[in-house]
C-alpha cells in the first residue's frame, strides 16, 4: 500500500520523538511492502519563527489531501510566560483541529505490568486497567467567545455546545464501546449538577443510549471521576467527555500507565485523521535525546490500524512492550538506568526487523552501539 503522511514535527521534543516514529514506519514499510511518503510541514512556535503564522495555509492544504497527519508537540515557554502575546503556538493546533474538523480525540489508557512499580497506585489496582477516553475536541470553552475588558481586569471564556456536536462524538464512543474487544460500558463525565452544557450532554447521551441496547451507560461528575480514575481505574471502559474535562482527566489518567510520555492519541474528524502523543513539547528536554518516544511510536501504531494494517500495528506494539519489559526505557520512566530517545527508537526498529539477538548485550546498547554487533 502507498500512503502519504503529513508530518508536523512542531516544537520542543516534537522533532526527536517523531523522528523515531518515522524510523519505525519505514521499517514496517520495508517488512510489509508498503510505501510511506512524508510531507513535512510547519506548525507552532517554529512556524511563528519562520513565517509569523502558527499554522501556515500550506500545512492545512497538505493535511487535507494526505492519508494521515503525524504530529509531534507544540508550545514554547517564551509564549507560556507572556500572557499578552497575541500570536501563540497553540493557536496553530487549535486551528488545525477546527480546519480538519477533528471533533473526537481518542486516548487509550493501558498499563504495562513491567511499569506497575512506577505508578503511585498499588499493583493490584493496576492490573487489567484498560480504558479509552473520547474527548470532544472542537467545541466547549476552548472555542467559545473570549473576552477581556479594556482595563484588562475582567475576562471570560464562553463554554457552548450544540446537540449535533455532542451527537457525533457520542455515536463514535457508543460504537467503540460495542467493539468485540471492549467491555460494553460507556461513562459520560460531566458537571451536570452545575453546568447547562453538561445537562445538554447528559440529555443527548440519554436520548442516544436506547439505540445501543447492549451498552451500559453511567454518568459521573468530573470531580468524582478524577478521584475514581485513581481509586478504581478498572471500572472504566469507554469514557466520553467534553473538551476541557477530557484534556485534564487524560493527563491524570496517563499516570496510571507510568508516564505521560507513553500515551498516544488519534483525532478523528470528517476527513484526514491526526495522530499525536498526548504529551506536550517538554522544552527542558528538547534536543537532549532524553524524551520518551513511545507516545509518538504508539500514535504511529494507531495510524497503521487506521490504514487497516493491523498485523503491522500489532508488531509495533509488541516491539514497544518488549523494550519496556527489558528495561530499555527513557529517563521519565527510570531516572537511573535509562536509554536515549534514538536508542529506544533503534531497538524498536531492530525488533521489527528481527535483528535483536537472543543474548542482547545491554552494555553495547548503553554505549550507544548497534544492537546487531
Ligand atoms: C493536548 C494539549 C493541547 C490541548 C494544547 C497544547 C492546546 O494539551 O492536546 O492535550 O489543550 O488540547
Ligand atoms: Mn493536554
């Protein structure tokens, strides 16, 4: 198969983690006879520096006509610490989400037994944790009218949702909960005891629920949900929620896996689908070859599944699980014994190419030597 991928490296650690994914995609292409071509485009602080615009038109055009978008990360401290900045890197990502109508952000959360010791939770609470967050991505407080008075002493962000906006993601989440591998449970996370938008979400989901009779639906306030994710994460299967709540609880949920650096996501819309790790640009680590590439590599695996390359994706997942189980992990996971971003990428690539010798010599990996010799 031939696939054309728009690659947006973005800011901070975006380029170095995405580079590992490209390595993996190329290895998969070689092994399975696919041809992946890449169209590199700008977005974020780097795009502002080079063009003055956080999302140049060329990036949107490329994304619209490609088979998928692979994105790294966005954000730069020079904008974070300047609340008066009119042009901000994040505007690029928000505009891209709107332009591609990426209304559903899908964030799977699983745990790896080899990393259970990293979790703040007891191991018995971790085994079998497997849920997927469906976060609405093009509405709510992120996109509502923003105001600040002339004196700059009062500001507001409007949170608004329409019934069709809720329906389209709710249908996706119900369908996903009905997949053979899922446990047929959907939890709507909202704040319906306080917010009008949340009451609308609840009504729309209640109205849709009878069309999915085999899915058990429950409703949870977001404050309780953020506690339940820690207290009893196994109870969740598919979690459906609005934009801002989804942003917050998905970072929280990543702690269950062991690190924010491990979590991938896909953003589904009416056209091209986008794949990105859920972590940010981690500017302190940029260029140091210490960032965790797994969130990006698993996003590439989700991309392969999107292309219906399921065997290929399964091999990537197996390779990732192998590195984690062998202790070939980055600094965020093990602060003492850790490996560089590119070494982890190379190991995963070598695994895919079946080049890992049975008696792999950790010493030579540590020295940054090829694993084959
Ligand atoms: C995410 C990020 C973005 C968001 C930022 C960078 C705008 O945190 O993808 O979760 O808030 O959606
Ligand atoms: Mn976020």
